[in-house]
C-alpha cells in the first residue's frame, strides 16, 4: 500500500517535444554517452623499454644531487653524484680503477665457474636419481643454512690469505642458489609430460634430454640470477680483508680518509655490474626460452 500511494503522488515525468514521456534525470545519469565511446583516443608516444627502465634510477640521482646541492646532506656524510663522477674520472685517468675492477672480475668469474658448476652437477644428481636425492639433498640443505661470510676465518685457515679464500667464498655462496632452484625445477616437471614422452616411445635418456632438462632450464636461470647477485655481495666483504686490490679494497682504503665519493663509486660499480649480470641472464632467457610465453604485465 505505501508503494501504491508513493506512485500516485509522484510527479509525472516531463514530456518531450513529441509528447512522449521522458525518463527522470537521475535515470539518465547512469547511462553511458555513446559519442564518448566512438571518440578517437589520444595517441601516446611509446618510449623504448630501456628508457622506461632507467627512469627510476635517474629520478633517484636527481633527488640525491638535490640533497647535496641544498645542503640537506653534507659532503662528508654522502658525496653528491657530481663528486662521485669526478672521483671516478680521476681514478680512470690514472688507470687505478681499471686495475681494481679487473681484479674483482677475475675473482668473481673464477668463483662463479666453480660454484655454478658444482651446484648444477649436484642438482642433476639429486634431481634425476633417487639415491642421489637421499644422499645429497639433506646435506645440501644443512650446508645452505650456514652463513657464507661466517666461514671466512675458517677459509683463511684452510687456504691462507691470498686469492684462494676469496674465490672459495664466492664458489660456496653461489652453488646453493643454483642447486636449490635447479633441483626444484627438475622435480617440478609435470608428470603428464613425462607420461606423454613415454607414450611416444622415449626412454629414460630421451625423457631427460627432451622433457626434464628443458623444463628445468627456467629454474636454473633463476638460480643463476641469484648466484650472480650473491657473488658481488660476497666479494664486497671478501676484498676488504687481506686484499691488495679490487673494488672492495679500494672502498676500504677510502674509508680511512673519509672519501665517501670513492665509497659510493665502488657501490655504484657493484650495482652496475649486478645490473649487467641480470641483463645477461635475461638475454639467455630470451634465447633459451623462446618457446615459452608468459605474462609481461599490463599497460
């Protein structure tokens, strides 16, 4: 009854020019303007992907320079980008920076070669064979929990104070990311793919070659990415102890003279090297995983 009374007292809808009743304005408010749907969209100028990836670091550098220019952060606390570039140019001109950089690269390359090879071989053994899994996986999980840099005193006792302990630390720290991710990728291969391979007549060796190993490549590349980053993190500390060259040694010497420009320069070099290593792995992914199409993000 109240609804009937409300409809009875409601004012009639206004009529249009043709005499037909028009709907109330609140009902029209929810309708979509059809002309707006047909209007041409304003075209945007696409920026190359490398330019978009560099936008964030560039904005950070601008803010960093502003902090030093306006005196918010003192030069002794944190050098400005201009001071860092000046120190880098001076070290480059004298050839000192190139010598330290080559020494660090040689150590990291040697450690990575040993660590990645060991991690990959152990992952294949534990992932492909049940006996290898029972004997190796639990041992690797125990060793993985050990702090890498905490082993430095023991490694010095074993290998002395030369190049061997630095390479050994990098090898130890990079083997586990490769092992964990590769092992998980091997055991994560869809069993339906294995059954399909057996259906078409593949033996064990054929399954490993055509099904399991290709399916484990993404996991290996993830482990390689973590290993490359971890190698430089370990080298920062390793080169500050009992070293006569390297980027870490250069930063340690700069600390004695409160040269924050050289310290920040060393950190930036490590960051650039890490970014270059990540780009190398991305290139491998495009070459080795061209058959895989994944989600690349929205607009």
